[in-house]
C-alpha cells in the first residue's frame, strides 16, 4: 500500500536543510503562495479544516500523510486505494470540488487558475533555476547554536 515517491532532482523536498539566497527564497515563496491561492490548495485546505472540525480524528489521518510525505512516501488517498480507473475519476471529481475557491481568488486577482499539473510545472521551473548550498550550522564557543 505504501509507495515511495518518485525521486526527482528538483522537488520541494530537495531544498530542505539547504541555504537559499534571499532573492531565490522570495521566488520560491512567491510561487508556493500563488500556487496555493490560485490553485486547488485553498479549497483543499478549507475542506480539510472543515473535516477536522466536524470529525476531529481526521487530523490523525492528515498528520500521518504529512509524515509519509516527509519520509519520502506518497500520501494515502482515496484515489490511491481505488482501482486506477476509479481512482482517476475520484481525483478529477475531488479537484473539481476543491478548485472553486482557487478559481474565485484567481479571477478576483486577475490571474489564471493553476491546476495541480500547472502548479507542479511552475514549481519545477523555479526550483530548477536556483542553486542551493548545504546549510552551515555553527556552534559558538559557549556551545549555543548560531
């Protein structure tokens, strides 16, 4: 049931623990914010928060999926446990539901709505164009992190 996430050279997890120049960090944050606001992320968040309010144990599922994602695995979703054809139908239906708030926000801001695929492509472009260095952590003579 658990599937490892395909390894890509430039994904959002590839920059964890690395120093990013401020100019490049602004580009990444700008892209992430716009993908969230003008895509399905806004509706997905509203739906998840509503589900947690109505059924608090749902938060355990969300935390578990976050842990899976950070561990390099794909999250467990309804579409991932269904047969491929049914999973695709579920995913498309779900995206139609959660796209509403993003479409409204994009229209009000004068931007185009960003589907999951478009958002992923835009993020890949931003990440591909930045050069990051491993983070350096220094310890002072008093033993405190700087």
